[in-house]
């Protein structure tokens, strides 16, 4: 998550907290009740956010991990294509020699 998205989410949470406080006081709840309700809403949102983060950490679905997997797959694909191309460009006797060496190992 980028710094901008974290800031946007923080502002969104603050706005949700403000409106939940204002809305609960407008429907006739006391100041203490409206404060409790808005705090409960904000705490629930933050706990859900943190638990989703922990879930991604446990499953390895972090942004860096996903980028690394994609990079590794792309690298392996290009590397194997290059190896195949180089192997195909070799004369037949050298191809056979390489295959025999691989069979020995």
C-alpha cells in the first residue's frame, strides 16, 4: 500500500468517524452514546484492516512478494526461451554432446 493510499484511508476513517458521531447525535442519542457508537465503528474498521493485513502476511500475498513472484516467472520464462534458442542454434553433434553430458549428471 502506498503512502498516498494510507493517507487517503486515514482521512476516510476520520470522515466516517465524524459522520457517525454527527448522525448518532441527530437521531437522539446522548453524547456519551454517540461517542461510544462512533468509537465502536472506527475500532471495528481498524481491526478489520489490521486483520486483513495479517491475513495477507500469513498467506504471502504481500505486494513485494507478488512483484517478486511475477518478476521471477518472467525472468525464468525469458531465460528458458533464450536457452532453447541457443540450443536450437547449435549444430546437431553439439546438441547430442550436451544431452549426453546432462544424462551423465
